[in-house]
C-alpha cells in the first residue's frame, strides 16, 4: 500500500499557523482503516498487509515562512556554503518541530508501529477475537519541494539537520538524501515503479518558484517575495502603526502567507483594510508601508540579477504591480494582478498538460502521474488502452494540500473576494494483490 500527501506546510508560528494536529490524528486513523481493507486480496481472502509506504512529496516542513530569517543577515538566497546559513536553517527547523510536536509525533508513532494494528488471519478471514495483532511496517519517505528545498542541500551540516527531522518524524530516508526527483534515490524509484507510478513535487513547472537554469539547490524570486514582503509586512506594520490598528487587521495581515496566488496579496490587504480600518488616513499609512517593502524587494541584488534583458519576466511583472501601486490605491492594482497571473501562469491551475509530456506517461512506463505544489487536488484521466477489465488506464493526480488558506475567487476577480478554508487530501495506491480489485483511492476533505 502506497500513500501520498504533500504541501502540509508546517510552520513555526511566527507567520500563519499550521493545520491542526487533529488532521494528523484523523489521517493515522484512516491509515489503519486503509490497511485493514487493503488486506483483502484479489481472490477475496484476508491476509494482513506487511508494509505501508507513505511518501511526503514536498513542502512538508515550511522553513520559508518564518520571521526568524529576519534576525540577522542570512536569507534563503544567501550562499548556502556559509556556516551561518545551516545554523539559521537549523534554528528554524527546530522551531517548526517544536511548534508542531504533536503532529510530527503522530507520524513518528506510525513509523514506530504504534498505531496500525490489524486482526490476524484465520483461514483467510480476520480473527477479531484474537489478542494477537498483525503489525505492518510503515516507511515514511520525505521528498522536497520549493518551500523545503533547503533539505536537499548536500553536506555534513545539512545531514545533521536532516537527521533531526528523521528522528522527530520517524522518516526512513538516509540523512544524506532527501530527494527532489526519483532518480536521486533508487529505493524510492523502485517503490514508485512497483505501483506503476511516477511523480515529483511539481515546482519545476512554476517560474516563480523554480529556476530552471540554476536547479533545485538554489533560491528563487518566490522565496525573496515571501520573505521580504509577505513575512516582513505584518512585522513592520505592527512596529510602525500597530497601536493604531484594530486587532482584526493585524491578525489578518499575519495570514498573508496563506493567500493564493501570491501576487494577489495586495488585493487581500485592500479588502481587509476596507472591512476593518474605517479610516482613509490609516489606509494610506498601510499602503505606504506596502509600497516601500515592495520597492525594497525590487532593489534587492538577487531580484535585479534575475531580471532578464529584452524579455518580459517575473521581475517585470512584479515591478509593474509595484509601480502602479505607487500611483494608485490597492484596488486599481487588480487588473494588473489578473493580467500577470494569466501571463505568467497561462491562466491555468491544473498541471495536466505537464503530465501529458512526462516521459513516464509517453512511454507508458507509469500508469499514474502524481504532482503536488498547486494545492489544487485533481484526478484527471489521461489515456486508456485495452478492453475492460484488462484496460491499462493512465491518470494524473494532484495531491492537493493540508493547509489553511485564502484563495482568490475566479468570478469577478475585480471584486477582490477570497474564500477561506482548510483542506486535507491524500492518495492511496494498491498493488495487484491488495484491496481486492481496487487500484487507487483519492480522498479529500475541505472545511471552514
């Protein structure tokens, strides 16, 4: 039995909050239930599964959204070979693990075989009266994405950080290998192949959060924008005008990191001011701070170096938004934000077109293509060969998220409406001898 989850975004509490630890308790209960049903074989007899594999496919811990980086001169785009870089990452990682101790301990208890207990089999049926239990071994595999790419960096200092994560979460990874792609870790590659699957986090298709020229061991413009604008803005507002603000505004500004897409943040701020401030003077003050931080962002060397001559790119898009912001209210930025979203992301949330181009899909070596990253759960049929019940279907899945966020509504974008909710999604795949004739399950829950 192979389970996938991604984009859990456990944070240290200095920015937005993580999803409730109750989500991990619920998940562990579902794993127990899935294991029981998986133990009924294709011919109908019961034989407890021996092994469960859980793949955490990127953006699990989220070191990016922490104000601890703002103390000192180290940033995610600092040269990672400098000793102070690993020291800061260690500080942030430990803070995340402390803040989410209950949640990560639930994962560890899964790996320690303390949660999933199955009735033994007697003549092909479960013996519910037995005092004995069958206990499957649980492997938890960590892959990185764009918010936790730091754990992909090589070297002894980063091995030590990864080892603390392994110890806290019960991970099966070796300390020197938290892969980004399957080719980087042969045992994981073989595991995917066993279930006719191929996947990765999906950030490689996001220009804002992955630099194709530099690769995954380097920071991106998305990191800089998150750190120097989204993370910093509530801190500066609280420092400069906090005593004059209604508590509701300060609380909402701390949720900036949950707004999607990131370039719609100014619309979120505008809406919150309109709802809570009730003062044009206060709105002007908050806008001034936003403009200054956005302008500072555009002047950072890392950002200027990313600006490519003679072509429209992410930096130009950001500069366009900021310059209009300087001349107008938050509200008038809306059309530009919408245009930028369509220009840079082609107006699409789905990564289906990327799945169709994956070599593993094209050569039919994988029936299931699995991404995360977008936070948009999907199950999309790609192709089918043969005649039922022996057809070989190919399907694209997105693992969605375990996260609280505010998503920009697509109807009447100019109205600046955001929908708040929490989501939790996981995927389960079975080999040919598990779960009867079922091949996969995709479960998602959304709640306010």
